[in-house]
C-alpha cells in the first residue's frame, strides 16, 4: 500500500492552503484599544494567557484570544 501524496500547489493557484494567523502578543507599555473598554495601556502580561490593561478609571484582565483588542 502506497502513502498518499500531499497535493502540490502552484504559486499562482487560488487553492493554496490557508495560512495560520499568528496569535496576538502584547508587551508592557503597549497602547491598546478594546471594543468595550476603549483606550488603555498594558500594565501586566501573563505568558500568552492574559494581559492586565489600565483603562484609566479601572483595570481589566483580558483573556486570550484577544479578538476584541488591538495594538495602536
């Protein structure tokens, strides 16, 4: 029994395998915006699990994946 051969794709092919997006990463001091909380600054990072963000009057712990938060 032969092993199945992985299909090859030409560089111009519209059937290219989908690229895996890299997870968002934040560092201390990054300015961010959140859909619900607004503008803030990262004040703590927990090994790609969560970040602590200071939004002025309060701080929030935002869990990964950070779909509602972007770096400015």
